[in-house]
């Protein structure tokens, strides 16, 4: 069953078109990778799905409901949660307060404060501290945990490995199976081709606002992905 189906999506910043006829689908329980270089349109796509960009055409259907014209708050209440690029934690709130803020929608489900701490033990005893004392990887764990506190059906994770050490990225990606096991589908935006393919069931490659390649992750060769990534 398609949890998310995006068809013919075009997005504009004023007169500048950023996305062209994008089609993306996510099955229930699936992990989908969206790869591409800087400027490919990946973040624009996620923001469009999350209701943060209004200037668009095409259809965005989530769980059978058209959500393309809904505001971000309403989209969140329906069960989509965004982990934004750069984490964007509330710097004047403690780590625990940041996590609690993620549950403002009141959606019921598996994820609670205790279970987020169990998923990311390195932040479990630091709830009373401020985000700026954490490492970049720990801040990313807080950002993911905050999104999980909304008990989403679909988690949109934007550039979660950006600027982080490989060992920390490994820790974050190891949490994905546990997240999926509780019924949450994932779209992960990545620049690192091999990691994205290894962590996903299906991959879309974007270049200059267009999908240049798609397919089951284990069936796409690295050479084909590289050509689609760079447009060669």
C-alpha cells in the first residue's frame, strides 16, 4: 500500500522553478533514499511534502488524502515529521524540552521520552543540558528523537549525516531498523550514495530538480547511480 504518492510535483521560488514533474512513492514500512548533490532539489522536495512550501503544482497524497494544499501544522498532525537540515534545535531549551516539543501534535504511539532515550543512550543522561554543549552527532540524535516524539507514520530525514564523523553516522543509521520496526516509514536525503543505498529499499536520484534514476536499491549499480548523480 502506498503511504505517500507524489505525482507531477513542480515547485517554484518566485519565477524560478526548482522542481520539475517529480514523482515519488513510499510504501508503508519502506525506507526510501533520495540522493543527489547540493542544489539537486532534495530539501525542496521534503519541505514541499511537509507543507513548508506553498508555491507548487502536482499532487501529494498521504495515506489516501491530498495534502498538497495543507499547512505544515496540519500535515504534522496527520503523521509526517521532518528532521530538518542543520538540526534546528531550540537553543534556549534543554535537550529534554526539545524532545518534549516534538510531541505537541498529541499523536499516540510507541515513541515516548524513555524510548527515545533508549534508542539514543548517549543523550539519555543529558536531558537537563542545553543543545550547544552536545557534539554534532548528539544534536542530530536529539533532532531525530524530537521528530519521533510526534509518533509519525513517515519520517523525513534531511541530510542527517552532513558534517558528522563516519562512526557517529553509523550509530544514527543503526537506529533506523528500530524506527521502522515500530511502523514508521522513512525518506532519507543523502549525498553519500553507498550509505543511502545500503540503508534503503528504494532509491531516487535527483539532479537539477529532476529525478534522473530510480529503482530498488539492491538492483541499482554504483556506476548507474554515479552517472545519474553527476549527469554524465
